[in-house]
C-alpha cells in the first residue's frame, strides 16, 4: 500500500467541479464517481463498487477527489439497512483506504465486503473495517509493508518519513490484529513477508469470515507484464505475483488489450472461469496511451525526467550562447553584444556576422568622414611649388657629378 504526502487544499473549490458531483440515483441507476461507484439496489440496500486503484494517480486530498465527496455520495444512498462493498483492487492510497473504511464503519447500516477477485494492499484496510468479509474461493488476498513516495528529500525529511511510516504501520497492524484475532507479532510477520493467500487461506488467517462460490470464476490475465483480474489492473507486475495466482492464467486465442480494458468498471455478471492467454508486451502496448494505462507511474517519471533534462539542456545552451558572445565581442561592440545577449537575442554565429557587418559600416562611415574633413579644410587644392633657388641647386648637382670617379 502506498502512502502519499497530502497536498494542501486550495482555499476555493471551482464551481464547475462542484456541478459535476452527482449523488447516486435510485432504482438501480449507476452513477460512476471517481474511483468508487455507488448504486441503490431494488430491495432498498446499497452497493459500493471498488474496482482498480484506490484514489487513482491523484492525491486523495486534491480539489477534485476528497473524503467529503465520498461521504456525500455515501449519504446519498439514503436510508439503507445493508451495504455491500464489492472489492477487486490491488490497493492504492493508504489515507483514502483508512478514510473510506472509517466512514463505512461509522455508517448505521450493516456493511459486508465481498471479494470477487483480488483484495490487496490498501484495499484490505477497507475490508477490515466492514462488519463481515465474504471471499470467493478463487479470490486472492495480499498484505505487505507500507511504502512511501518521498520524491526529493533531505536527511531530516527522510527521518520524518520513517517516523510517519512507523506510525502508519502500527495503526494497520492494530487493525489487522483486531480483525483476525491474531497477535501483533503474527500480523507484523505477515506484512513484512508480503503474504499472498487464496480465499480459503485468508479465511484461515482470520481476514475473511465466510467463503462462497457466488461470483467465482474470476479472470486472471497477464497484460503486458501486468496482473489484471476481471479486466481490472491490479497495478502489480505479473511476475511478482505468487505461483498460485500465475497458474490461474490460461490460454485462448483472443484477449483485450490494455487500451480496451476499463480499469475502473465492474467486471460484469458472474460466469464460468474464462480462459485467457499470456500476452506478449509488444501485442498489448502499441501506443503511449496503452503504456500510460499499464504503467502510469513509469510514464509520469519518464515525462518528468525528460522535462527536467530539457530544462537543464536549455539552461546550459543559453549560458554557452552568452559566454560565446562575450568572448568574441570586440572593443566598440558593447552595445551590439548587449542586444545580442538580451534584447535582440541571437546565436553566437549570428552575432559574429552582425559584428562583421557593423565593422564594415563603421569603416565606411570613418572613410567618408575623413574625406569630408579633407574637403572642408581645402587640403585637396594645395599644389607643389618649385624652390626659388632651383637653378643654383642644379649647378651644385652638376659640379658633384664632375668630380665623381668614373668606371
């Protein structure tokens, strides 16, 4: 069973979300609501269907899935003397399971849990809060240690989580001991060992009060390496299930893919044992949506890792771009460099090209200014004037040549 840290509730709930909340209708009409489903039977009793993951992938304390909503739906059954809780679940959020169990235990009706497929992990908490537990002979029951998703945490956080886990585990041990009549030491050993039992074994250990063949014939499937029971994902790897569970899977030619399976819908009318086959993952997972239905947590982790990697890559690329611009900037190009880095962002190559163009423009402007200055000063009109003593100079040169030795 998983423990999730509760998120803070927002101060105001959206009116649209409120409008979607519908209480159960009478006369057998079913109103699906989140991961639970209430319905009124014709004899005036009520039913609660818990199929698939408890609390889904969202926190039990988020704005659109709350204990208050579940309590309202439970009250919406009206005055009933009996409530049947039909369970086929691999577990989920321990807080949700405890809250549901307490609400059922406090209800004035006689509450009976019926296990037609699997009752594992957090789902067992709900069953233990019921007045009576009736398990199908071919059902499966499982208890294991509490686990917690910690995310990013420091040493102090981890210590707090360990303390929280110890408290949660102690509460569950007390609940199991009360239900089974066994010692806390026995219950602790079962949890630590991750114990899987058949329906009769669950009764022998005190978790079930009665056995029945009603509703027997559960369909066990291996879909892409995930255990499905009555077309409902148990959220557990098929290979991790005990041998007696794996042996219940048989072979046939046709089977639904995970994309076709309705994870949170009732399994249908009881019938004979259906034969199914082990499926190759390549045959069952063909799209991202298929993968998300079978491994929702894995897909979330992959997407989060990809987003983090993309953000880091973008940050590093931006730092490298700015550094390259600063390295190649020449004196006099400070304004252009600032624009390239921040206001008119461009790559280092684009900045280099812009800097060359800017240098050419500055050079042309400088030459034009020099020419203008020369024109304005009149220097272009100045000519060479022969010296006044040019004749004397010529005579002097001729005398020098006369005395020079000849070859």
